[in-house]
């Protein structure tokens, strides 16, 4: 089949992921406290600045994905399914790699009247008005970024982490499951070999990087979209936007 043929032509993801990373680039733990506090609503301190940076990271992330040869060999339906499922964790990895700061302020949840007035002004339904992320959700994102920064993850390590996240064979609806599973396995093996070569004195580093991957499993794509994109572009259908970006030449 097409996927198996692609697998033979691209038997190793090591080189392609690194090259994709190069072409994509232009020339702590949460504190314990009252659980009620984690439900407080927060907003970005500088939404225009942070959202602009997040948009740039998303474009760079999609460029990275498009430049992975073995990803391009997949049918478009498979490509879109993979990207839809992992764009949010890939974005977080990109934000960590670019060290985008995330400063927030507490914000009161808007009343129903405020939602109605705001929704009418923007042509939205009141029930679909802005829903600010909670302090707990934001703290989880900050904790992930702090974990990545504390490890001082290299460009190559980020590339292999992205490859592991992108090629997820467990998604329902995939047809090229074995091929995608092989690509994910190769990305993990490449990461392990790189760590053993560069960090010979740190036997626990590979395990620490896998902790980073485990933190990404709880990523809520709706929270990411609400936090980083709604403040500047309003309500957006991420599936439609990803399809448009994936088919475009970024």
C-alpha cells in the first residue's frame, strides 16, 4: 500500500525530523493551595503580545510538520487527523522552545448580562461567549513550560519530541497505523540515542524528557484556543483553520 511504500522510502525519521525543524525556523510544579483558587478565572496580562507570538509559533509548527517527508507521504485525511489531534501539544512545545513568557492576571467571570451584550456586539450566541480559562488550567500550562525550561531542552530534542507527539498511532480512524507506529518508535529511538550521546553523565535525562511527553497528554485544545487565539481573532473553528494552513504553503 501507499503507506508501506512510504515506509520503505523513509525508513528513518532521524534525518527528516531534524531537517524539518531547521526549515521551520526563520533565517516547576504548581503550588498547592485551596482547590477553590484553581477555579478562579484568569486572562493574559498582554494578550496582543502573547497571542501574536502564539500565532507565529503555530505557523512555525505547521511548517515543521509539512517539512517532514514521511508525513507528506500520508494521505491528506490521515495528515489532517494527526494534526487535529496534536496541534495543541505541539504548540505548547513550540512555546517552550521559543521561551514565550506567559503572564496572567485574575479576571472576574463575566455575568450573564455582560455575556449577552458582548455576544450581540460580536454577533455570537450568549452561550458561546468567551469562557476564561481557570487558574488551575493556566498553572498546568505554566508548569509544563517551567519543566521544559528547567531541562534546557535542545533544538534536536524538541524535534524528536514533536515527532513522537505528531505520529500517534492510537487515534481512531487511522488507516496507516503500523506505519505511523513505526515512525513514532523511530522518533523515540532517535531521542534516546541523542541523549545517550550528548548527555552521557545524565542517565535520567531520557526519563525526564518522557515526563514532558506525559504532561502533554492532559492538554486541553479548547483551553489553548481560548487562551491564545480568541483574544485577537474571536471565535474560531480550529479544524477549519488547521485545514487551511495545512493545505497552504507556509
